C-alpha cells in the first residue's frame, strides 16, 4: 500500500538541509509520495528506511534500467493509465532486430541506420534506443560474435539479447560487461535457469509467455525466485492481441496493484507483419498503448521519424510546458547594427523563430521573454507578455549595451501593442514583424535600422 507524504516524513531525518535538491523534508516527502523523486536522493536515510519507503512508494510498473553511459535506457516507472492523470514517465524504447542468420551487410546496415537516424526537434534529440540481438542457430560463437559487433558498432545502443538457451544468454551477457542487456526470454521450462542467470549477472530478464496467463505464471515463478527486474512479453503476435494484452497488463498493475504484471512490456511488431508500413502502424499503436519497448525489423527514416515524434508527444509532461530560458540569444554572430527581435519562451516558438533567423543568415539578436511557456497570443491574453513586462525585461537584459540603434521588432500578432510599447520604451521605435515565422528571412534581409 502506498505511503502518504506525512507517513514518509515521519521516517525522514528532518534536517531540512536541502541536499536532496528540495528545500525541506516535508516537500521531499510529498514528492516521494507522488512518485516524483526517489527516497535514495536523501543521503541521510538508513538502508532499512530506504527499503521500507522504496517498496511502498514504488511505481506500479517497475522501473527497469538497461545499458550504461551514453547508451543507458530506462523503461517502466509508470504510475497512471492516461497521460492527463499525471504524465507518462519513460518513453517506449524503439529497437531494431539483428539475427545470427542475417548477412553481415544487413547487420551493418541496421547498425549504421541506428547510429545515423537522429533528429533534433524542439531541442530534443530523437533516435532509436535498442538493438535486439537474436540467436537463430543455437550457435554460441556466432551469437557472441554478433553481440560484440553490435557493442563495437553502436556505442549508444542498449541491448536486448534473445535466445531460448540460457547458456547462450549467459555468454552474451558476459560479452556485454557493464552494458547490462535485457536477457530474453524465460519460459516455464527455462525459468529456473533464467532466475539463476538474472541473479548472477544482475541483468533484467525478459519473460516470454505463450499467452497472458502463461506470462503471469512465469513472472510469478521468477519473482518467487528472488528476481525484481523483469520485462514481460505476453506472446501476442497480432496487433489486436498485443494491444489488448498491453492494456490488460497496465490496468491490472495500476488499478489492481497486480504485481506479476507490474513490469514494462516488450513487443515485437517485427513478428506481427512482414509489411514495413503495417509494422510501423502496429508500432505506433503499441507506443500509444503502453509498450515499454517495440522491436522493429529495420529502421528507415520515413517510418522511424513519425514514430519518434509520436513518442515525443505522448511522453511530454502535459503539466509542464516546454520552455527555453529567458535571455538574449545571438544568432549568426550579431553586432551593434543587427536587428533586435522579441518573442515568447514557448520552446516550439523559439525553435521555429530561431531556425528561420538562422536560415536567413542575417546576424540578429533574439530576445526571449519568459511567458511561462505560453505562445505569443496566449501569453499576451494571459497578461504575461504585456508592454510593461517587455520593457522591464529589455532593461534587465541590457540590450541597449549591445546595439547602437533603438528599434525592436515584435511579432506581427502583437501589432496592437505598438503604441503602448513605444510609451513604455521611450526612444525606441517599435517595428511590427511578420505574423508567420516563415516570412522572417525575407523580412530580415530587407531590414535596415529606422533612421
Ligand atoms: S536531504 Fe534529507 S534531510 Fe535534507 S532536506 Fe532532503 S530529505 Fe530532508
């Protein structure tokens, strides 16, 4: 049963020292109770208390960590069914499959695409996370050679090792060293050996159920043997079945606190269809509905990019707007004669506006005013982008020390603010910029400081 903030507070040392990054023990306890931070962040609690609180405040879907360093990947940690109830915690891992019976060029192509298909969007780097290495021959030498090839070729990948034979998984885990892989998949027949392997290596174990009931039975067996870090596959290999099982597993864990299904799921769109477009569709359904990991047969930009964007949207915290820091941003090496523009700190606005300015190649100063993540018009309507606030910010930012002219370009949607701003900023000329960021390059190329 989950502990309340007050129950947690009673077990804290109450030093109010702030070393956990939160000013008071009470605020820290509330955050632990809400699953927003971990009890281990307080350096003063005993191991015993850590265990008591950690278990009681653990999320219904266990947090599983794979890999290390740049390639570290976290799955699970989820606490709700719907994003608007709170937020989704750890984005679905997107992975690509390589097998021991694949031609070397096919494996290398997949590794190469894993490394190169990266996209920057609103300041976030989007890319695949996992490479699943599958044994199809029962040949230990071929399997470990493939594992090493992936380890050497993809430094930023977390690995999923797939084999029916625990001894091959043991050899693969040994080759991985600190980059702890997921070892998949334990069945009723191999559960005992896989439990032993999990304890020896410290790696998370993947449960390979024949169906949902079988998955529960194997999961219970592994938990009874002392394993904590599991990833579950219910065995469904149709989109309907995988969708239903993911929903049942999440509901059972979150609503009923049903422990055997309280783990992230691994799903295999690559085994559901041979059609690459259908595979991407299946993956998109499973990303939207609770998959901890989706394994694809290949990575291609035209299908990977939309999946990464879908994932970004679903796993963005709806209660926290994406913002950039209030500041003066120099773009294209501006000087004292360069134009000065202002906009809000909603990150999408910032990246679109700064991208257009950058593309124009016109050296410019971009002022970003803190509007609490609201877009231009919404911020203005909410009283967070008024003339007095802009004037105050410009003084604080000391833009007057950076340019000789006194001309400020405001977003076209704020044209009605011109007069008010001129009153607030005596000596400054207010120029109304374009309404759409896409028109900024031609606007800036023609811009000259007002005489
Ligand atoms: S580090 Fe521990 S003692 Fe200090 S404020 Fe945080 S919870 Fe309280």
